[in-house]
């Protein structure tokens, strides 16, 4: 059972993943700091674009083979679809052979490990994303411009349309209506909905999490989820 979180920057993927982890989900996190090529790729794309993006593909192999657990709901905080969107933008029209190799590696990964059982698409306008990432002060995000967020948003939506056309199940959450950072109890209702889909009982985790969050007055009903 594999769930993958997709969407742009500043939309709450990591926050949602941490909340789901507290409710018994096995969350598998991507660590950008381990990518030895990434910083150099921004300085000299011609030399480091390919290895930086192949690192992401090979890391997904490692994550799924090492950390995937058969008897729990596994959640990737960065969907394979998401990484492909970044990769497509990073390559653009440059090095088509390198791009093909990275795409083929991801295709082989999905052939080997299967496609996700569910993609949760956290949706947010590029303008709101810009406000959020400006406020969180991450060094590697300082140079990001609105045009890039718009391109990323469009590419993720394009790949999401492809996923739907291939029969993948997608759950859309409007994170402008629900800022997950501010309303973490929303994750409890979402976790219950996902667990019910896989016929897994997580009520003990949900009750404990909900009680803690209600003390912080962060309750919010699950009324902005669309299939």
C-alpha cells in the first residue's frame, strides 16, 4: 500500500506527512541535503544537471526497497510524479538523451515497484506558494521566482492528467482552503479516509492525535477534498 504526496512548494507535503506518521503511517522522506550534485547543478547545469536528477531516481529505488513496509500504509513525502515534474523543468530542451535516461529510470522503478495506490495532490496557486516560501526562509529557495512556480504548477497538473488517464487514483486537496500547517487536525480526517480505503484500523492513533490538536483549537472539518 503506497500513497504519494504531490504538489508544488510551500503547500504542506512535509507537514501532512509528519502528521500521518503520528497516526501509524510509514512515512518515507526525501532528503535533499544528501544530493551531492544539486548545488553544483544550479551553478553549472551543463555538467551536473544529469547526475543531480539521476540521484533522485536512484534514491527512490533505495527509499522504496529499504523503507517500504508490507503491513502498513507507506507514504512518500515527494511523489515520483513530483520529481519527474522538477526533472522535466530542469532539463527543458537541454540534453534530451540525459532526460530520456532519467525518465526511463523512473519508468523502470514503477515497473519494478508498481504505481502508487493513491496520489494525494495538494493544490495551491503559485502566488500563494510564493508567499509561503518567502515566509519560511529556506536558503535553497531564496532564488525561486514566481514564473518558475507557475511552470512547476503547470507541469505537475499536466503529469497529473496523464496519471488519471492511466487509471491512477488521485485525491485533490485545496490547501488554500486548508493550510495544513495551521490545521493539522485536518490530517486526522484525511488519515481515516485513506486508512478506510485500505481497510486498516487507525482509530487509536487518530483519537490520540485529535485530542492533542483540539487542545490547540485547530479543528477543521474535511470538506475540501475532491476525488
